[in-house]
């Protein structure tokens, strides 16, 4: 049954795997809002990379998340829906027309996801899509639109 969501945890750290892979954290500012952050590796491929090869590099992000409701509320776990807005920075290497280079981009993220927020153990497991819009410094495209998918697990310390 659907209900409003109120977090019973404060701060957690864990691992995230997917388009972005690395360390992830979440800090609840209130029972229904949180800061979500991560640092890790990001691999990418654009339509122009079909001929050039993929690249990857360091990825940092920080999002403000809002949890408007829980899609399921049971004794063992909650299933909160979240969405938000944030920013990211990524620095990457790429191979374009035989030229190896390094570049960086700044962008916006709009994450949407759900979490299995366990009530009796200090763990959550999440699945998330983040829609992205990047302003790229020097790469062939000046703008980059995309979507990232990731799954993760966090351990909460309180």
C-alpha cells in the first residue's frame, strides 16, 4: 500500500554499479529529503564514438532527492520512490580519430529511482535512472544528453 515516506536512517555509504560505478553516499536532511553523492568511474559511448572508441574517467555527483511516497510499506522494508536534481563533474580520456585526449564536462542530473529501505537492518538497496545534460569543455559535441542506470547498496551508520 502507498503511504508517505519517513526515513529512519541518517547517513549511509556504499557501492554503486552501472553506468557510474564507485562509492555512493546518502545523507537525510529531513524524513523525506536527502543529499545523494558519489565518486567513481564513468564509461561512455556516444554515436560519434562508434568510429572512435569509448572513453571513461572520474565522475563526481551531488543530488538533492525528494521521497514523496513509499510504494510499499511493510514491517521488513519500505519502498520509497525518489526524484531530484543535482550536478556532476566528469573528467575523462577519449580516443577521437586516433588522437588520445583528456577532457571534462559539467552537467545537470535528474535522478529517478526506488530503494528497498530495510527497517530492521541498516541497509538500503537502490535502483536509479539519472537523466543528464552536460556542457562539454572541448569534445566534438558541445552538449551531451544522456541517461545513466545504476544499482547500489548502502550501509547506514545510524
